């Protein structure tokens, strides 16, 4: 995983407006889907919304 997104701003905009699933979000963020799900559901609600 890179600290910066590799896609161009126009590609990111196109991908953002085409989002339809959690896998699309992972693709947009350039992270593996399983890591996205892990971080979304691993944390308690109190930790998520600080």
C-alpha cells in the first residue's frame, strides 16, 4: 500500500461517481478489500467516531 493514491484526479473522480459496492471503495482507495473490511469492522463504534 502506498501513502498516496496513484490514480490521477480525473480517474479518481470517475471511479468515485461509479461506486456501487464496498469492493469499488477498496479499489478507489487502492487497498485490498479484506483490509478495508477488517478495519471497518474491527474497531468499536466508539473508536470509529472520535
